[in-house]
């Protein structure tokens, strides 16, 4: 596999130079902030990612105040004890997206967050303290113990919670394939994801960059050359890395 320097130079050329590329990168993930994340905000982000999956993200963002109100500010204890009638009524609430299965996922994930917090102090602490080189193991926990948190939803959840990690977006995968990694255009198998994890880990050791930056730089080195504003304006929702 090539040095990451060549990929970074390509991304810099596409984005207008080293400074322009750096400006498109988020601040490095802050494990201390993640450890301090309240459990209600962890559940809120789970819910946001679940409802965004397969939907126009912009619509969810516009309706988000309605979600906060409908789900009591994602108060874990309150949601864990709401009766069936409350959840059934949410399916008729026009302030949110009325998707029954996703609404019921909030109920299940409130219990999931409560269980994790009981054993680890908080959900954010659990995520922050998971071994840095084992994103796959953490994704497995989300998929097995959470509801509707598998696949890309789990990857985006970790990113938006503030955990350092990679996202197998279309462009990031295209970069890895161009570099010679033996994965498909949409890698989902354990073998392929292990290869992704190992390669990003190797580049992290080479560069000292966080995985989040490596993932985004990879994505910005190939594909459609969108800035953030034009990508959202065009309704590009399946690849937030470009």
C-alpha cells in the first residue's frame, strides 16, 4: 500500500492547497468531552442517526425540535417507563417522522443506553474507553445490543458522538480501492472491514493523524469535488465525507 502522503497531496490539490484542506477537517476528537457526554445526548444522537438513515438528513434536522419535545428531551429514565400508549401515540405525531419501527427503536435504545451506563458510568465513557484500534468490536456491540445501529448507522453514530474513527463512505472506499486494498465497492464483510481497519491503523501510525482525519482526507482525494455547502445544497446525503 502506498504512503498516505500521496493521498494527502491529491486531496490538497483538489481542495485548493494544504490550508484549504485543513480548514475542511473537524477538530481532533476529544475523548474527555465524549466521556462527559450526558446519556440523554447519546440517545438523542442515536435517534438522529437512525432517522437519518435512508432519509434526507436536512428534513430530520428541520424537524429536530419536534423530536426533542416528543421524546421528552431523551430523558432515559422517563422513556424507559413510558407505557405502550405513549409509543403508539408517537406514531401519529406530525412533529416527527412517523416511522413506527424507528420510533420503537428509541424505546429499545433507551434501555440499551441505561444498561451500558449502569455498567460503565455513562454511555459516553463506555465509547471513549473502548480500545482505540478496535472500531469493529465497538460496532459489533452497537449492532448486537442496540436496535437499528448496525452498518453505516453505527459508523456515523460514533463519528457524531465524537469517537475517533473511520466511515466507509463511497469516496473513502474508492480511495482505499485505488490504493490497492482488496475490498468491494460497498464493504460489509468482516474480512473487508478488518482490512479497512488495519489500513487506516497503519496510516495513523505513519502520520500521527486521527482516524477521523484520515478517513475524511481519503474521501476528499477522489470522487465529486464538493465543498460542504454545495454538497448539502445538492442533497448529497449518502456521503458526508466528500
